[in-house]
C-alpha cells in the first residue's frame, strides 16, 4: 500500500508500508526470488519471512555477478537490513538450513518459528522410494510430502525439540504482528506456484500443501485483515517441473527455437516450457487476491527489452504482450522483470 506522509500540507515522501505477500501465479519458478530481492531493497522491510512448503522450493537470486540458490532461508536475505524468518507452517531440513546460513552469512539475523516441523532422513528416503510420489507425481525427493504426512498424523518433531536449532527459535507470528503494530514493513515470501497448490492446482500433480497467498499468511500467523498487498508473479513463458497437465506446453523444439531453456534449482531437471496462459493467470489472480501483478521474462517476449529499467524502454511487442496479460490478470502489472539480475526491473508501483 502506498502511503503519503503529509506534514503541514507538504508531502514528505511516499513509501510502501504494511504487509505484502509475494506468491507465484503459475507452476513455480516464476522468478519470485528476484522480485522479492528488488521489492526488499525498495521497500526496506524490517522482516522478511518465508511461508510455503519447505526445501522442495528453490529460489534464485542474482546480485551483480553473484548467483545464489536458496531453499530454506528467505530469498530476501540479499537485503541486509531485515531480520529473516521461517514461518510456523514451513518444514525445516536442519542440514539445508545450516548450510545456507553458512553460505549467506546471515547467522545473526535468521530465526525460525519454534513450532516448525522437521524433515528427517526417513522422510527423504520415503519420498524417493515411493514410486507414486517419485515417478507419477515427479516429487522433488526432498521429503516434504512424507514430513507433512507426519505433521498431520501429529508425530512429527518440531524445531523446539532440536538443540542445534535452539539459538534460532522465535515466535514468528508475535514478532511480525508486533512489527506491524509499530508501523514497520513486512514482506512475506511464498514458494512454489498456484498450479501446484494442493487445493487449487492440478491435483494430484501438486505439492503437499496449498501455495496461495492465504496459506502464506497462515504460515506466518498473520490474519487476512493485516495484509495490504498481494503481489502475484507471472512468467511470460510459464514453466513446469515434474509431471502433470500443462495446457500451453510447447515442444522442446519450439521452446529451444525461442531461445528458452531452463533447469530446476533443486533437482536440475529441465523445466517444461509453455506459452502465456491468460485463463490460468486470471483464475490464479482471483484466488490469490492479487493487488499487484508482476511479469518476469519480458526479455523472452522481445530480446530488445533485456535489462530495461524504464517503462519507456519497452518495445511495442512487449507492450502489446503486457496489455493482453493485464487484461487476463485483471489487475495492473506494476513490476516487469527484464533480466535475471536484481536491478533489471521496471517498478511503476
Ligand atoms: P514435492 O512437493 O517435492 O512432493 O513435488 C510435487 C510436485 O511439485 C512435483 O511436480 C514437483 O516438481 C513440484 N514442485 C515442488 N516444489 C516446487 C518448486 O519450488 N518449483 C516448481 N515445482 C515444484
Ligand atoms: Mg524454484
């Protein structure tokens, strides 16, 4: 939400305040990590907290020449002034978490909710050995499904039971709601995408949890009335990894001829690539309660847009695409990503 601070009749500055959620509008890998990184640098949240399933998600963030892939810590870690949380609903793999803390150097500002469920080796073994999950569904094999089963069966371990996590434990909902009471800005990061939501996706070819904005709020213990903006990220050419229906899927020949080739951050599987799906975009925007749409990969629509940072640099071809996409989504597109690097973006919020 934009707020104008008016003092004595003078507009001091406008800023983005309150609580925003960023989620994926298609099948995941829409470039949420990049959008989060940009929004964090611009809006300067005091807290960036992650919702979603668990370490099955891989978020890529590129800052300058450096590229990071994270699966547990919020991709907003590249913004150095925020505390980083992992929300109550998220599954934690302690080994992945520790390795990422070391890689990113966020030891002194990362916290996890004491009630987070833990992924153990047995969950990973089960995920990989289960023919239905590994072959038919095409699970990432990271143990998330079986760990969520244990959580529902109420036999899963919680973060507070592990001495190695003791120093990171916090009450995430309390911290976030208190920050919001003080007028601070909070960013909630979703994972995966709308199309693989357990409830709204292409069941049974889905992940083990809902992935919509409401779920991301619930994962962090933030009530629906406290959310100011929902940014839904759509990819100009959506992708899907794993099995399941993909209405606008192209052949490998088609996508390669467009110069698009992508590989998964977690599993390194080659992603399936499709054309813009306006119907899915609209439905996804509706269920997510989208207030701001973001489009990534506009440089795949027209190469000439690569790296643009101003709206005026967009070509006619790109503008025509955006016009159609905006009609389909039904909400203004205010963030347009023009390349993988964090600063390659047009922000007209
Ligand atoms: P699982 O969540 O690992 O059980 O995988 C279930 C399905 O969701 C598979 O098709 C995965 O490829 C897909 N999936 C899970 N997480 C992600 C993600 O972060 N991005 C894209 N696809 C995902
Ligand atoms: Mg990903």
